[in-house]
């Protein structure tokens, strides 16, 4: 069950996304026209797929329901990911309804399903053999089994000298868990990859630079995404780079942060410096 030399090991969530793109505002008590599709998703799966797309060898540990585990396994393999999916016979695969408006901004309605049951019993230490980096989806930390699994992986990765990164994932779930509890749970990570809202919440700082610097002082490195404005890179309490955004026509922002994270981690694995990876 080894991941293979030089690989990125992602531990997180596999989700079935129901994506609804609607032009106008949602109309209460009646119909809102939308283009609706069903596609594979999940923060962990997205990061893994984008890292593989950028050339990294990637293994994903996640939990999916028996209802769609084979479909997700096939989709991940097609994306170049080595899926290690634990099949849950009692809970269905997680489902997220993604409501995307005409500005490409999304609102997520989440049913955690099998993903929130991923825990220590699903872990095999051999997965760390030869792994160059571990990435933990922030959604792990919002369930009790996930927090126990994350603590186990952080400890074993530290013992092997394997770096660990974390994407905080969700301001809504962060607020529910509590900032102090989350920061304590990710204390062993050396790289945080929040968006601006998550960085502000976790640091208590209103400005992006201050938030990035505070989080990097605590964890070593912080890369804060700013949407269309690009990203901030901070190391050991000091801003080291501002990376501009790439102009594009925004269609759907679902998974955009995951795509950035996957690309960043793949570049870092290939030897790029922080600014170049961002």
C-alpha cells in the first residue's frame, strides 16, 4: 500500500458535486432557470487531480459510499490520480450542491456523507513510504474522526521528516469548530494555503499582508490566495512575494482554490521556489 517515491499524498474528501449555474438571483417560492450538471469534486480530490495535471505523482486517501465509489475511482484514475478509496457500506458519498451565480461566485450546500467518517481506522502508515509531501484537506478537521486521523498523520509525517500542508477549506466550518481549536489541530503543518477570508479569520488581521505574515510566523509558510488579484507568499513572518492573478473570463469559481493548491504543490515538488510555485 505504498504511495511511491517522490509522490504527493493527499488525504481528504471525495464529493459528488451537483453544479447549478444560474444567471439571475435565486427566486424564492418559484423556479430559477439554471444549467445543472453532476460531476466529481471534493477539495481533496480536486487538489489531487490538479497536482496530477501539473505532472506530480499523486495518491489520494478518501472515503466514498458504495453508491458511487467505482465512478469516483474511475474519474480519479482518468485524471492521473492513484485513488485509495475506502468504500463505506453505511453512508453515501458526500454531496455538495454548488449554486454559481452570474458573477461566477458560488454558494455551497454540503452533505458530508461518507467523507466525514474518514478516520484512523482507514490509515496505513505504509502510505508514507517514499512520499515527498503530505497535503491535508481542511475538511478533515471539521469531524471528530478526521481530526484524529489528521493528528495521527501529522505525528507520523513529523517522525519521518515529511512536510505537511493544510488548506483551511471553509470559513463557515472554521467558525463552527473555532479558530483556536483549528490552529491547535494544524500545529504540526509547515504550510498553510488559505484564501483571504480564511486567512483573516485565522489570524485576526484585516489586511491580507498582515494575515499572511502572522500565519507564516506561526506555521513557517503561508500562501494566501486573493481571487483575481493573485496571491501573497509569506515565510517566517515576512512577505516574500506578491504574485499577480492571470486575467481570465470567470465562469465558475468552484474549486478554484483547490486548483491553485494542486498546481502550487506540484511545482514545489518539482523543485520550484515559493514565488515561482505560486
